[in-house]
């Protein structure tokens, strides 16, 4: 698959994951935790796309993740393009896009080359560990980016919501992919 096709696939997957989060998860969460919902989702499916795209594409996933993040904000944020062009939103998109790459690089620094094709076989537990690290990096980065907008009493809750949302989103995305791969293998399509 060429880079452009891979990048387009990542952009589409990111936008779809963000749309599912915006239309299915956010309405329910906003009734339960309205102060946190403005900043973070407790099931953020695009984090799974970030981690899996970075696993497959490495650093070259970052531009596609930025485009996917930008388009998602334009399509699913009530303020649309006006909101996305603010420095805070652009910084938020960038933090989200690089969090998985930084996590894979942390693991590489620790002696674990986990990008696709660098090991004989990858175990899902390693991807989940990278996802945890990426979630922590993303949570800290997003908390810094939105620090001027988060009420002081809610800062820790927002940080925790980012971490939980990323991890649950990655787990759901990984589970769905594992089921799809298993179905493909059993049906003779993969």
C-alpha cells in the first residue's frame, strides 16, 4: 500500500472513530459528567487509531493523524472551523498526533522495538502498554494545552478522564481489530 493510500486510510479511520465518539459516547457522558465532557471523552476511539497507525507507519503517521484530528474537529465540534483555527485547538491536535510516536520512541529507548516489522511477532499486550504510555503523554499534554480553560478544581479529573478515555478507546479499537482479523482468518479472507 502506498503512503498516500495508508495516510488516507488513517484519516478516514480517525474521522470515523471521532464521529462514533461524538455521536454515541459524548451525549451519554455529557449527562453524567458535563464539566469533564467539554474536554475529554471516557471512551476516545481515535486513540486506538493513533496507536495502531503509528505502530504500522511510524513517524509517517503523524501528518495523517494531524489531518484526521483537524477534520474531526471541523466536522464534529459545534464551533467548526473557527474553533479549530485557535492556537489551543491546533496545539491539542498536535499533542494527540505525536503522543503515540513518543510512546513508541520511549519503548525503543528502553530496548523494545515495537513498530510493525521490527519484531518477529507483536503481542497485543505490547501495543496496550504503548497505548498506556501514549495516553499518559497525551493526558499531560492536553492538560497543559487546556490549562487556562480548565477550572482548577477539575484539573485532576480532566487529566484522569483523558487517560481513561484513551485507554478504553484503545482497548475497544484493539478488540474490534482482533475480532475482524480472527473473522478474516477463519473465513479464509486473510
